[in-house]
């Protein structure tokens, strides 16, 4: 899909994002100390790329959830509309066939 260039909006995002992210980083740091007794450190015995991949996949799933809920609430969601235009089935994600195999629900995992 091609999008037009952005037009002048209502707010500049950077200062809001900066304030929000600094607050959230501090909260995550404190939660790590509370939960594990130590901040996140290098060479901690975990595979950080695997942890990152799992977190990114979770983020993508949350994005799809938000888009589907937005669409269900009557708001415009071009990505969700694309699914319907292309004739994709409206079935729960855990029952969709992916490359000829039935996708199974992901195992739960502990959060850092």
C-alpha cells in the first residue's frame, strides 16, 4: 500500500515519547531489581537475541489484536480491510493454516 506524504498534525510526538519512554525505562529497571534483585546485565547467561525475538513477536501479536479490536469497534483499519479484500478467512489465529500446517498456540513463557 502506498501512503501520501504526512500533513501537518496536531502534536509533535518526540517530547511526549521521550517523557513516556524515560518513565517506562525507569519502571522496568525498578521491576527488574524487585523481581530478580539485579538490573539487566551483559553476559547474564541468557540469549538476548532469542529474548528480543520473543518480545518482538509478542509486540506484533498485540498490534494485530489492537487492529482487530479497532476494526470491531467500527474504526477504519486498512490492514484489516486488506485481509477481507484478499479473501482471507475470518478464523481465530490459532486455527489458521500456515504453509500447509496447523498453527498451534504458543507456549507461555516467563517475562524478564
